[in-house]
């Protein structure tokens, strides 16, 4: 029998990329102490982590690359699922509106949602959460540098794919983690739609100009998806092209607080807390 430590699977959860399905599946089928999902960013989340030797998988929104230092000597296998910008924006809007309705708040227009959201949300999520780039640094960092850091990081991943390859990723980690190879979808649009009176927006509901602009105004997300979503287990062989053209990220960030205030006013200031409830997990 080999005395080498078991591989550590790190499954990053980019919003609206099937991460919750993976987390619920692992939590339901792995023994206590073998799976850890930090609930808070920084030291507050890691402080509740079980002994590292017993952990075989990590996931969540609040994982940072520095956590790997706690697993010295382990074979670390990083995975992430991505989504094209248009699909992401529509799905994220629907999720927010249905969550607001379920929490006693009010929905509002896609136009207001989009103005209040950071440009390139998936790319900046990975840069800020996983790569731990500070908000101030992100404001001033050139697009080419952001692209270089993202590509350098993803080239060392064990699996990178489209969010619709959730089943493929679960099947790939299942033997090592001792979990079933298929998982029930949770927290998806269909599950939320059964809980609130909301007709989900579709890409077809947006005007032609809006559909055209979203990939152009989120060039890092568009390049991230186009370059990396088909990598699968061969991320090391991906040869990224030139960085995308400069975006209006800084200019948008300077005016975004105004739209965030408008968004809060539109939804209402009182929301019932929902904790960590997962829709469709029964």
C-alpha cells in the first residue's frame, strides 16, 4: 500500500457556474472532515478548517491560492468551470431577482442590474478571490497584466471547462473522493423559479444591441471563456492569444457606486436573511 498522501482537489466556485451543485454533492457524500467549504473570506473562513491531513477536497467562493501552503507535499488538483458572458449575465440577473423576491425585496430591470455590476465579473472574481489581488490594485492594473495572471494561473489547473461540463468534472473527481459520479442540480434557475413568482429573463428578451455589447464590454470574460472553457484536462497545452483590448473598467468603477445606490433603492432596504439555504437540494 502506498504511503503517499492522497491528492487534494480544489474546486473553485465562480458564481453561476454550477459550483453549488458540486459543493452540495461533495458535502452530502464525503465523510466529516474530508471536505471543507469556507463560509467567509480570509482568516475568518480558514480558522474553522479541519486538520489539513484529513481534507481531500476544498470548494467555495472564498478560496484563496494561499491556502495551498497548508497542504505542503500534497498533489494539488485545481478545477474551475466558466461561462460565456451573455449567458452569465442573464443567469446572474435571474438568480438575484429570484433571491430578492424570496427574501421580501423587489425585482428591478436588467438595465439597472447591469449598470450596477462590475465589468468582467468572472475574471475579476478569480483575480480578487483566488489570486488575492487587492481592489485598489485591480483598479489600476492594465488589462494585459490581468490577462497574463489569469492565464498563468489556469495553465496549472487540473480541469477547466464550460459550466455545462459539471457532470464531467464530478465524474472525474468521484473515484478519488469516493462520491457518486452524478449529482442532482441545485440552486439552478429551474429550482428557484419553482419557489417565486418570476418569469426568468432569456437572452432573446434582450435587444440586439444589448446582446452585442455585453461581450464587448466584458472583454476579459469573453477571452477567458473563448480560450479556456474547452481546455478540460489539458490546460497546460493551451496557448493563450494576445490580451483583449482595453476595457472601460476604471471609468465604470468610478460611476458604479451611483448605480449600486439606485439598485438598493429599487430593491428596497429590508431583506429577510436566508443563511446558506440551498434551493432544490431535497
